C-alpha cells in the first residue's frame, strides 16, 4: 500500500518504521528543517520511561509491550537508546502523585525498594532531609534518548526505501482522495494518510479541538552544585517529587545535561507555535518549584530553557480518529513518548488490517 505519514515525531517515525517492515511504500513528511524538529515534543534530548501509573489507568500494564517494541527497534537500528537507570519517587503528602504511583506499582505486583527519609538522603544526597515522608526506587524505568532515536530512525527509513522529506509542511489533506497539499504548492496522493502531527494536529483537523487541548510548557536544563555532580550522574530518573509539584527530573544521560520539568508550568494555547522563545527568568521559576524536596536549589545553575507544545485529552488517554483515507493519531497527554515504538507498531497494524476500533481501545489502554 502507498502511505503518507505526516509528522516525524516519535509517533510518525515509529509508524513509518513499522509500515516499511510490513512491506508498504511510505512517504514521511516533516515540516521542520531537521529530524527531529527541536520544536516537537519528541525533539528534546530525553524522556522518561517507567512502569509507574495510577492503578486505574491500564497504562502500567502496556509497559511490557512498550519495552518489547523498543527492543525490536534497537535490533533494527543496531543501537540501544535506553538508559535503564530506574526511577525514583518522593512522597511529601498523603495521596500525592508519588503515592498514587506506588499504589499502582503494588497493585500490578511490580517490586519497589521503599526507603525512609534518612536512608533515602544517604543514598541520594541531593534530597533535603526532613522534607518528605518516604522515597522508593524501581529498576523498571530510565531515560530514552529521543534525538538519537529520531536520527537513527530517519536514517533507517531512508536506507530501507522510504521517502523522508524535511521542510515539507502539509497545509491541507483531502480525506476522500488521500491527496495532501504542501506549503510549496506541491501535492502528493496516497491510498492511506496517517497524521501524527503532535500539537500541530488542530491546524489540520480543527474539528478535534473538542477532544484535544494544546498547552505550551518549558523545561529547565541545569548544572548541579559541583559536590553533587557524582550523585546526580549515578541517580535514577526522578519521576515525581511529591506534593503538588507534578515535577520530574532527568539526570545527565546520553551526553545531554540534566533537566527539571513540572506540570504546573504549562499554559493553554490555541497555537502550537505560540511563545516558543523562553522568557526571562523562566528556567529559574521552573527550578524553584523543586524545593522541597531538592536541597540547595539556588545552587543549580540554569543553562538552557527548552519550550514545548503538546496536546492532552480530558482523561489523559491517547486517541485515534478516522476520516476517509486518513487516520489521525494523538498519543501524548504528556506521557506518550515511552509508548512511541509500540504506538507505531499498533498504528501500522491497524492500517494493514483495518481494525481501527481495536487500535482506539489499545490507545485508551482499555484492556478489559
Ligand atoms: C515537557 C514534556 C515532557 C514530557 N515528558 C515525557 C516523559 O518523560 N515520558 C513520556 O513518555 N512522554 C513525555 N512527554 C510526552 C511526549 O513527549 C509526547 O507524547 C511525544 O513526544 C509525542 O510525539 P508525537 O510524535 O505525537 O508528536 P511530536 O513529537 O510533536 O511530533 C509531531 C511532528 O509533526 C510535525 N508536524 C506537525 N504538523 C505538521 C505538518 N502540517 N506538516 C508536516 N509536519 C508536521 C512536527 O514538526 C513534529 O515533528 C512529554 C512531553 C512534554 C512536552
């Protein structure tokens, strides 16, 4: 089958990878000048993979498939882009997100090491004594190196006969004919079109604005105090710092620096391209959300701020939408990267066998 994929974030790249493996003829169109596009949600250095999810969501159970899909991808790329350093959560208040994740791990029967504050501070000296209730570690997680994955996939696709075009912004899609119009005025046509346009999807399909909301956020890259560098180098990813911070941290990994991000630092927007230049003091504002439980927060020097745009559904699940020859996929809600390779395999399978209903159930982690 002749298939156009719009968007070379992790969803589009992985879908193209799996479609090529299934024998389809694939053209991948990316609006950015490079793959990855640094403005894409998948264009940053790293993202967290972890087993921990609230027990009710079903996504924790999908992680086994996520790991399996990444392993298949590493086999094809000839390189493993997962740093399996495990993850750490810190609970500061009863019922906070760290505690909900712990309950999800326990409900799934996945082991964790539970540490009281003294033991945790001894093991991870960047934590502030007396600022949290408990911490726990799981080896079931780490950091995925997104830029290396994107570069590797783009090269693999080209080597396996796919047409991969940068600077190819799609401006309109005719769902009935499968005709795609580019900003240059050129048109392309295919039997099926998969749209994996990330936060830009509403520019092509504004009818999805009832289901998908776009947000602008930013991440702060930091340099830790010199005496804590070794501790951070050896640290797991920090999935949640407890309380209401909705904060995560990725230590230096895969040649990239360490960064802080928080769900508190996001604002709704109707335009994925809005306000993509960091504003004065933004990195420091993000950093300061992390005290407590991080000790000596003012000594972390902000080195770079990266802005991102992403879409959420109301219940933070993933969705697919089919219209004519077009299948739109939005697997984000702030937690989609870790499923990228698995999403690609599932989307490609649905394009092949037509089971869009099954794809939608899987994307929603509706396993019942
Ligand atoms: C700050 C932040 C932190 C996150 N942390 C995590 C995490 O730790 N773990 C995790 O699992 N997930 C995380 N996520 C979510 C994850 O990054 C996303 O779910 C995932 O990257 C989305 O990939 P995508 O391919 O759907 O979209 P994108 O990566 O945004 O890719 C879409 C691509 O389509 C291209 N495009 C758009 N429109 C057009 C067009 N008209 N023509 C051509 N090309 C087009 C864009 O340029 C872009 O390259 C995080 C997200 C953010 C923003």
